[in-house]
């Protein structure tokens, strides 16, 4: 427990932005997130910076683009920038035919309006498989609208299906300026970052040197802000960013946060595939008597899941691989499950999917993040988070409401035996897993999934 106290002190020494708790709002569903996003875009007067993995060519993506362009035509001085992953924007969906991807949509919209908005592609690596823009956060005037969601039909609950995430609206000029400055100074100003709505844009090959330099810059990047003292009736906000496996301060702070847990630790992840350092800290937390709760999507709630009734694609094996990991973890910790020290909740709601991530520690700390807490996030992708420090539990009711909402569609796993075994999987999945094990590809796969 002494080590937990030392780690808590390290967390408490992180610089903070002071924040009034009434200016942090938690939205509880994708539909509310969609409506709020439209309202904030329509009401913006100075700036709109949307950062997401992608803005999709579908009804929701077109709706958001239309709202942005209309806001720009009404107020040409409004600074609007959309930043998405460079590679993801220039390809179709996995398994679909080769296409110009969402970039074709951006060009189409640009040709229809007088006053333009910038849609920028951010290449974190030369190839998508080795790292993507997984940074999150929409800055609209003095607010940060933060979610792990991208912009498409399912994330915005457009057609009676949703992909469940977390959604927070934080009204704080200091935080908004801090995140804006990072977007402008570190991303927009880079030679590697280019406009996607122009028909003439550079080939990725031509950007090779610029991307290498950009990645080195990103590995050293941080949010710059003036720390503020936290008054009795305030909470502290610490924006964090990280890239790569070496000297990644975001990864380090996440591990320290988990290591600081003394009573309770709750972790949400859509893909059960912890990096070794997180696995180690979770095991240590169990050993020192911390009550650990893990909320993870059922395999059928995974965004890569394909029902057995449909033609099998290799990518559809992913949800099963995550479940294999979960069963192994549950089996290793069966005694903790039996004494109710470890609770594993599987989320499932009709044919909707689960994309939630986050960490809650001892009712005093909450991590809002798009980080999937997996090896890919740990080593390859550009990630960020906002650590909320709430020593007086001013947000306790709001945090509990969010957790209750998340848990409302979950089932508690009473034993590892309740999680499906490999021999119950559809034949193509069994064959795939057998092949992976035969060539000992588990470890390599786990690093990129």
C-alpha cells in the first residue's frame, strides 16, 4: 500500500487547470452527443477544431460537413479545421473495393461552397498499420467536447444503431486554448499535414521525410499550459498526450494512475488486450486488495464482429481473439472473481457495439480518453487524455450516473467457465486461431490489434 500512496503523490504533483465542476457535463448516449455537436457547431462564433480518426462518407458524416460549411458561410471569419488520419481518409472500408475513400466526399463539399473550411490529413506514420491519428477532442469556442467517437452513422446513432462511447462537454477557456494551441502548433503547422479537400495533393511517398520528422516531433510533444491552484470547490484537469513506446508520458501516467489505486479501480476497454505494463499493474492492484472492475464489450458487440450467418472475413476473427485473452485472464484470476474482488462485466445491447474506454480510481480520479489501453495504443498511435482530479468528490454523482448507465447493459461474469471456449467458435474462426497458434503469431498480432 506504501507504493500506492507514493504513486498517488506522483499523480497529485501533475500540473492542473482549475475547473468548476458545474462546467463539466457528461452526456449518456450517442444520440445526445450527436444533437449537442450540431448545437455547438451552429452556435460557434470563433473556432471549431474537430479532431477524429475519420469523418465518414455516410449520412452522419455528410450531416456534420453540411453543418460546418453552413456555419462558415454564415460567418466567414469562423476558423474551422477538421483533422483526420491521412491514410484512413484515402481508402475505403476494410474489405471494400479500392477507392479514394472519404477524401472524395471532402472534395465534393469543397466544390459547392464559396467559403472553404480546412480538412487536413495527419500522417502519424508512412503506413496506417504502423500508427494512426487517434487523438480526440473537439474544440468549439471555449468548450472541449471530448469523446472516443469518430464521425459516422453508427457513432452518431444515425439509423437506430449506435456504437457506445463516452461523451463529455467541458466549458473551460484555458483547456480549450491549450488543446487548440497543440492542434495549431504541432499538427496544422507541420509539412507532413496536408489538405484533403484539394484534388491535387502529395503522394505519401513524397512526404516520407516530412512524416519521419513529424513523428519525432510528436514523440516529444506535450500540452503547454500555466498550472493553476485548485480551490476547495474546484476539480483539476490535466490534458495529456503521448506517442510511441519510449518516454511516452501518457502511458507512464496511466500506469501510475492504476498503481495509485487503494480501494477501487474501474477500467473500460472495447478490446481486451492490455499492454504488459497495464496487466502488471492490474495484478498488483489485486494483490494489494483493490476492488477491480473491468467493463469490456461482448464479442458480438465488437465493431469487427460478423455473425456466423454471413460470409467469413479474416478481420472477423478479432473479437474472438480478444475473448480468448479475456477467458485466459479470468481463469488466471478465478479466485479473485470468486471472492468478489474482481468483477468482469460484458456489455451487450441488441446489435449495437461498444467503444468505451476510461479509468476511475478511488472515486477521486477519472481518465477521459480515446486510448484503447492496448499494445497498439501503447506503441503506435498518437493518443491523448484528460485526467480529472476530484479529491473532494464534487463530480461523484455525475460519475456514478455515467457508470450506472454503462453497466445497465452488462452481464457479470461469475467464472471464466461462462466465457465461450475456442471449440465452441464457428469453424472458420477455430481454423484461424489454430493457424495463428501454429505459427506463433499471437504475440505479433497482439502488438498491432
